[in-house]
């Protein structure tokens, strides 16, 4: 039986501490707590980061000022993820709280470059799909 390699997840989320828009490589839940502090009210980013770390996934946390709304912070983080020097292989990009088509559409170059998936919630996917402009028939 072969051992599965660890997956690397880039995760965008709010946090109490840490530089905004810059990849922060999390090694453990303790490291996550010391680096990012407590999650803001109704934030989902740190919750997802803890879950990924518990399942022994590598987490690259990219702090944004406000989940789902700080487009500039998301774009800055995505530019870092496109750099193969900083991130060699990415398995998925997690965007909790994001239903904004501008942000979700901007992640495509990152997922294409790394062959990565997008991880979201049902609510955010619904928001994205219902905000899309349908063609006139």
C-alpha cells in the first residue's frame, strides 16, 4: 500500500492578525492560532483551515479584510498563487463566503495553472450561480 502525499490547499479568509493578501504557510493548528489569532464573527476561513489541518492537509492561508468582499485582497493573493516560485503545487483553492462572480472568475488562472479545484459552500455556489447574467433567449 502506498502512502498518499499531502495535499496543499490555498484558503482565503478573515483573521484577527497577519498580513493581508500574502500567503501564510500554516504548519499546525497551534501555528495557525499564533499567526492569525481568533476568527472574526461569522468568518469561515479559520474554521476551514482547522478542518484541513486536522485532515493533515497543508494550508496556505491568505488573509483578506472581509470575506467575499475585499476583491483587491483576493486578487493580490491570487497573484502570489500564480507564482510557481512560492507555490509549487496546489490541490485546491478554498473561497468560503465568496459568491461574487468577479472573485470566483478571477481564480480560474490559478486553478488552471495548478490543475486545482475550487472548494466552496452550497450557499456561496448558489449566490454565484444566481448572480450570473443569463443570455437573452
